[in-house]
C-alpha cells in the first residue's frame, strides 16, 4: 500500500470525479478515464455521471471535501492543486469533485461546497473539463510520488 510522507496509508483516501449530464460523444470520457486509471495506481479514483435530484453529495460523502468546479471559483495552479491533494491525504479525507451540467451547478450546491474551483476563465466543453481535471488529479498524485510524468 502506498504511504504519504507522514506514513499514513494514502490508499484509504478516495477521489471521486462526478459530472452532471451525459456526454454528447460516446468517446468523450475516454481521456478523462485514462488519467483516472493512471491515478488509481496511487489511490482509488473513479468518475461517474450523477443526477443531482438522486444524489446528495453531503449525505453520501459526509466527511469528504467537496470541490465544485465553477467558472467564478478560485483559480489554482498545478502546484496549489498538488498541495490540495497532499493535504487531503495527510488528513485521510476523501475528495469529491463535481463538474456541473450545461446550466452549471445545481441551485444551492455552490454555497455548500468546501471549495469552488475554476479550471479556466475560458468557457470549456464539459468533456474537456473532465479530461483537464482528471489530468491534474493524476499530475498531482504522480508529483507527490516522485514519478517523472510531471516533468
């Protein structure tokens, strides 16, 4: 099992990437899925579509840190994102990421988020946002393990 620098078992930390809305292209999630499969070498990581009326992130993942993607959210570089992942591992706290649908985040969800994060000040297709976020998750985990990928 993988260990963080502080010796805690990082395998118990899970990363979930949720998204709202079906991809228009059946292959749209392939790149994101590839990066999450790579990330799963370090921690359990998965991606799935959700329907907000059927899933309450806060009751389903009460102790996880909820990070919701929002164009008006905080900007963060890759080093800052890596620190966010490292902190979650040190705390033994799961991370739940959510990319909203074509109408953005469900009403009221943004106010309940632990962090609103912007992937870009530009408008991105949701499929590209998933790939970008998944790549940053893998990049952060690889960086923390000293893997040469981020170089």
